[in-house]
C-alpha cells in the first residue's frame, strides 16, 4: 500500500512539475520572440501534463481507451521535446525528421498490433519501452558526436543515453523477469524509470533554457561579427582581425597591404533602381571579390558601399597586381549582372613593411586618401598611397 502511494505521489510530482514548466515557458514566451523550437517545447510540456494526468483516470475510463491514449500522449510529448532540443542545436534536419516519422509510424503500428493480439500489461510495457529506446538513441548519438556542439550538448546526449539504457532494462524486465508487470508496477526497474523521468523533467527543462540562451548568444555574436546582408565580416570584427594580422606581420617582417574598395555611383543605383537592386548589387560585388581572394586574405564591409581587403606577404608590385585583378573582376562581373554596366569599383591601396610603430589607423587613413584620389581621377581605377 505504501509503495502504491509512493508511485501515486510521483504521478502528482510529474503532473505539477510539467505544469509548472509549461506555464513558466508559456508566460515567458508571451513577451519575447517566438521561435519554432520554443513552440514545440511548450507543446511537449502540455502533452506531458496530459500524459501524467491520464493515469489518474485509468480507473474511470475504459482501459482500451485510457491506455492507448496515455501511450499516444507520451509518444507525442516526448517526440516534440526531443525535436525541440535538436532544433535548438541545429541537428533537426531532413534525416532526423525522416527518422522520427518512421519510428513514430512503426511504434503506432506495433503497439496497435500488441493491443489487438498480445494485450498483456508486460508486453505493452516492453513495447513502449523499446520504442522509447529508439527515440532516445538518436539524440544521444547526435549530441555526443557533434564536434561543433558545446559541452552542455554533450552532457545532454549522455543523459539521453543513460535514460535509453534504463528503458532497455525496463523492457527486458517486463519481457523476461516480471510477466505480470504493468505501467505502475512497483519494482526496481520501474523506480529507475520514474527516477529517470523525474531527472529528465528537471534537467531537460533546465537544459532547454540554457541551450536557448546559448543559441541566442551565438546568434547575437554572429550578428556582431558578420554583416547581415553580405555575410562577410563587419567593420568591428574586420578591424580586430586586421590588428592581429598586422602584429603577426610585424613579428615575421612580412609585407602588409590594406585595400579600401568603394562602389562607384552606388547612390545612383539605389535612387534609380531601388534598394532591392542596390542590395543585389552589393551581394553580387561581394561574391565576385570573394571568388578572387585567397584563403588567408581578409575581407570585410566597413561602410555602406565601402569594403576592405587585407593582403599579407605581397610586396607593392604583387599587391598592386592583385588589386587590379579585383577591379577587373568587378568590371567583368557587372557586365553579366542583371543590370549590366551599373557599377564599377575604385580602390585605394597602401603597402608597407610594418614596424613596431605601424598602426592600423594610419594605414586606413593612407588607403582612404588613395581611394579619394581614385574617385577624383575618374573612378574605376586603383590608386596607391605614396
């Protein structure tokens, strides 16, 4: 009797724990940006509230309705929570969707077959537990093997793996050791199951919130690092990385070249064709420049239509040739653009063998002066700073 009371107490803990989590995340999302992962997670929590609550009506509803309903609720709730976690970590791609659709359909078919032909409690427990193992194994493997993932993701993968082991033990116990075992039977595998579910309730909810913050941080970091329109480095990050390359060039006594590139008559394009065409011009220009740069060259957007390229290890002659190649590539690329001949580029360049007193700001000013001269001399040309 005391054991049954303990399990019933656990049921209430699961109901109110999931209810609290669902309410907390739902109210939090009312005043913040709504993303698909959070929506799935909130839906999963409400389904899990319904799942644990369904045990309380097993003695009221017919078992042939109550038991399939409970299994459908935990299948949907657990599946959506896993999908939300994978989506938040960027691992819920086409293969993951296909995998979960496949095992969802197969689990429904197999459970229906058990209910029709082998409708015994231990067979039902073993069947649902085995399918739960398959649900858990995929995120465990993906999160633990994801080299780009954070330590938190690896920890979540390990927890999924442990829970899959618990579910496998529960299934084997129901099949071979406890033929009379039901969903609420009091034995050690069942207590491990409930303990694992309670652990997942606490850790899963906390991990999702932490992963959500991690995802937001990475998104903000990317926004601060890269230009939103063109996808190349923004001004701040370009200047930071250029400072590092300059220090390296001073140490290695390598030539250091800074190029400033400015699209000619870009305002005319925006005014006559509209900002959508202007954006397309910038993207086409960036693609052309990137296609003509080497792996270790640095490229960034430092203004509206002003860009910067950093070349290391090239003397004045070689860096001048590279700058002219870029100018010609832009001119040729524009001729095949949707609006041919609409834009060219002017380039100011400075090349130095840097010393300890060489500053990036000084080089920027010199290349900016050279760029101004290129504009004054008729545009669509390369001018070197003296």
